[in-house]
C-alpha cells in the first residue's frame, strides 16, 4: 500500500518559499539579459522576451507533470530526439523550407520550423540525462 503525498496549500507555500531565492535569481538574470540585448537591438530584445515567455510556460507545464511519468516517457523522448538528430545527417533531406536542414556555419545541425530553427543535439542532451 503506497502513501500518497498530499499537497495542501500550506505545503505548496513552503515549497514556493524554499524555491523563491532561485526563482528571484533567475528573474533578475533574465531581466538583465533582456535589457542588455534590447539596448543593443530592439528586435532581438523582443525575440528574447518572446522566448523567455515560452520557456516560462514550459517550466510551469513541466512542473505539473509527475516525475514518475517523466521517467516512464524518458526512453520515448530519447528515441525521438535521436531520430531528429539522425534526420539532420540523412542524405536527401531538403536544405530549405519546412523541416529543411540548412547549413549554418558549415554544419547541418538545425531543423527549420517556419520562423524558428530547432537544434536536436540540445534536446538529445536533456533526453540522455533523463534516461
């Protein structure tokens, strides 16, 4: 018989207070980074703010998922990331367009998704740690 941990509002408050210094540090560093990028180039600053908001949403979403579920899906995530990694080196893959693999600085390491580019090697690193 397993004992389930019940998260009451008091427990959630304690957890959030324990994590507050880390979250404040992340917020300060992210703000400084965006301000410095925005001061140099306004368009790049807006893009950085957009990606920060996407990252924040992903962080909150991942916190809602149980670590046991993440552990069960780790191998699937790892295999999908390896498939994306192998896709970048496969012959015959288009170099432009949606799902194209352009050559950037002499390397074919990115997959294009419309206005964004995705680097499978970075996701594979996270998947490797989870497995």
